């Protein structure tokens, strides 16, 4: 069994065939189990999560029905062989290693960051690209009305944004500034309050001989932050802009401003 949450929810057989007949509540239930893989979840906790803390009178009976239906969907020939197990007072979904796309994504991202720290930028770029290739759209778009799943989906989407920007950093370190200017400009427009991609864009433009455009990009960012948040760009962003204006030789370390090992408030601004 393989479960995909980096996009619309899918449950698939080992053959790659999508499991048919899963109703919205079935998919929500499986997604909640994936938040706690291989861990027993008490019935009362599941009811609370599935109904956002406001269960109906029929919720306990409905949960029992959903569990039975999911078990049959996952193992139609013999529900007793289903990976969804009934335990004393609750349930457990057996999830083998590597059977959730989010976990595979995290593995690739971790390996990429290790390679980056070791200066192996080519391998880091390949691992980041592998991680991003798993995505099929925003995480769990049809489940955002379930509070716990909405919070998880937002975390997954932010992880995707961070890895996308990590890849831009690595490509800047590889000297691919000409090739990524267009993609960076589009990404910065999609996320106007995230300073990290704007710094990356400024650096890529400057290294492409477009210093005037780099400065203009900074001014657009500054106006946006002042207008929407009432704040100036961060000291890191201002320092990069100043170095661009003075024509300083920008060290490669600047291509990794706001990387994962240097978290800051500015890194986390959302668009």
C-alpha cells in the first residue's frame, strides 16, 4: 500500500492502481491515521479529530461504519488482512517505511541538505528535484475543513516552499543564475512577502549583469512590506541590497541566506 498526500489524497495498491470506492470520510480517516502512523489512536480521539471537536450524536456509530468500510476497501478479499487494525479502545494503521510520499519527500530533502552542507551541490540539486517531483499540487486540498488535516497540509505546503527555495540556493551556488532568473521572478511574484526568494532574485539578477533590475526588485519588495505589513525589509535583505549597490564581490555564502540552518522570522513570512 502507498499513500499520497502531496496533492489530492490517494491510496494505491502495490501495483500502482488507485483504491476505488473511498468516500471523503474514508480518505479523511486514512489521512488522520497517517499523521500517527503505526500508532494506536483512541476512538474518542478519532471522533474528536474527524468532527473538529463537535461530534454529532451519531458520530460513534458512524466511525464504526467508516472503519469497517475502509478495511474492506483496503483488503476486499479478506478484511482481516487489512493494514487497519482494531485495538482495545482504538485503531492502528500499519504503515511500512517508504509508503507515504510525504516521508519520501522528507528523506530526499534531508539527503539534499546533507549534500549541500558537504559542498556537493550537484547531488544536492538532484535530491531537491527528486523531492519536489513528488508533488501533484497543494497538499490535501479537499480536506482543509478538517482542522487537524488543514494544519498538516499547511506544514507540508511550507516544507515544499522551503525546499523550492533551497533548490534555488543550490543552483545559485552552481552558477546557474542566468537559467533561474525567470523561475525566481515568477516565484517571488507568487510569494510577495517572502524575503528569501527576493534576495535570491536580486543576487541572480546582479550576477547576470542586471544590477539595475536587482535594485528595482528590492524596491518592489520594500514597498510591498511597508504597504502590507508596515515594516522594512530585514537587515539581511538590506545588507544584500547595499552590497549590490556598491558593487561588492558577493561571497557564495550570501546565496544561502535564510537557509534551514539559519531560521529567522523573515524566513517564515507567507504570501
